[in-house]
C-alpha cells in the first residue's frame, strides 16, 4: 500500500466557512495516524469519509488552539460511539492536564484507555515504533514548544523472484517466508544458493515529514534529509517576511528553501494566513527555487507509491 495523506484543514488561526485550521490523516503501513486536531476536525473526517474509528495514535505539534482545539471533541465522540480501543496522544507537556480537566468538569471520562505521551525534549527523539513504522520528533522554532513529526516505514521483506525459484523443484511454498526474511536456501545435498539469486530487493521504505508552525529553521534539514514528502508551513509570502520573523512563522520561499536543502522529493505547503485570497501565489513563490511544490487544500489526497 502506498503512503496516503489526506489534508483535512490547512489554514492558520481563525476558522471560516471555507477555511479550516490544521489537521491531517496519514495512512502508512496499515497505520492510521491523526496529525494535529484543529477545531472542526471530526466534522472534516466525516465530510471526507475518513474511517476515523481506526485512529489509534494522535500527534499534536503544539498547544496553540488552531492545532488542538478539536481534540477533546473527538475524544468525547469516541466515547459516545462506545469505543473500547485504547487511544494514544503524543504532544507537549500540559496536554494531559488540558484534556483531562475538560473531561473532569464535564463528567465525560472515557470508557476506553486514554494514554498520554508528553514531550519535553528539544532534540529529535523516537516516540513510536513497531515492526513496520517509526516516528521521530522534529524540534521546531515557534513561540511555544513545538515539534514536527517524521514518519518512516521500516524496510520490508524481500520479494520472491518466482522466475528463478521455479527452476528448483526442491523449493516449496513452506520455504518462501525464510526467503522473504533474507535467508539462503540449503538443498538436501548441502548445496547452498544465495538469497539474492532467489529474491529481489524490497520496495524502498517511504517517509513523510510534517513541519508545523515554525520560523525558518535550517537545523531540521539533517533530520528530514531525503524525505519522500515534506509538509512545511508557509503562513506568509516573502513580502511579509518581517511579520513571519516576528510571529515565528515561515514564508513560502523559506519552506521551499528547506525542501531544497533537505533534498525532499516533494513539498506540500499550507497554514496560509487568511489575509491572502489567492493561495496560488504561494506555489508561484515556492516554485522559483523548488519546482515540485504542491498546495495543501481541504480534502486533497496525496499518495506516494
């Protein structure tokens, strides 16, 4: 399965009729991750027919409202839908206090395990890992403690070269998994045939970097080097560079500069300021130094095959 990203919301600050604060849904190696949860996220999940009951892990970049005000609502909806599966929430220290206080005062405790993983490190760290995927933080430079997140597939099994395997009657179906695991094949007479003669290299693992609100911060380049797809905020155009500096946001040109330095295969920009009526201007600006730039839009799906 390809890596699939659904943009739910991609604008900054105040929600409007046709603009929604940040939230994304990432499908990677049969995992279903929610990244940030701005106001109205659960409505957008339904609008774009995302099967949000599959979400087991939510990653919150920072504690500004346009990135997490929808979280307690989603948690409460899961309770109303009689969820029993545990839900893991990764976010800055303080997120547990904020959410549990709302649940306490509204007498809305969940009937499913709600597990918080609070983050404090200013260095990149591994925060989730299983046999298929690993997730690292990307420390960013914003007005409050903020992380982006790097999602990386692990290298998969080797692929069977059936044309070669068919030449040897002694190799049976029961041997296939060992071959996929990289083991050589030993014939009954003791002869060994190397694994690389019977299999093909696995599909290269894919990666996605999500860089939420941040000033231009080249220190992240080493963390996201050669990423398949990079989302980087671009709140302003270069004409408002001083405002970007003051508010610790980025321009489209700066986002493109990061993508170019990181040798990212694709750049998605979003988190547009409401002062701009034509978001195509962001792509035009970014394209001047990085051509493979795409615009985030609500409901838009990106796939990395």
